[in-house]
């Protein structure tokens, strides 16, 4: 597993580890529960996909945030993000 905090390192790590990495604009893949969402380049932040509404809305669980979405967060919160706001998704293969 990764042992770093820098969001910019997640996608390169995932590719080198054999994970599926796809863009939010992919027409082949859609986000699934358990995928990691990387918000770069818009935001240096990651979260975990909790669900995909299919109407361009991704339900996520994100840490180091608050209800208003601040970077100076105080917990983990459920968020609903537009797919267009998301950058990349990482799907870790099952063991």
C-alpha cells in the first residue's frame, strides 16, 4: 500500500501497482463503490467513492474536510461531487 501523503503521487503509484486508472471523462469505465477519487488538477485532495448516481453525481467519503468543504477540515464527511469536478479514479484489484 502507498505510504505517502502527497496526492500527486497516487496516480503514478496506482499505475505502477497494476491498478485500473481512468479519467472522469472515460466512456469505458464509471466509478464504483470503493474506488479512490483523485481530484487533481482542481483540488489536491482524494476521497473514496461511496456510490455513483449515474447522473453525473459521485457520492464520496472524504477526510480532512468539513461540512463546508474547507481544506482545514475537522473530520470525515459525505460529499456529492459532480463527475466533471473529479480528475481520476483508481480501482485497486481484488486480492
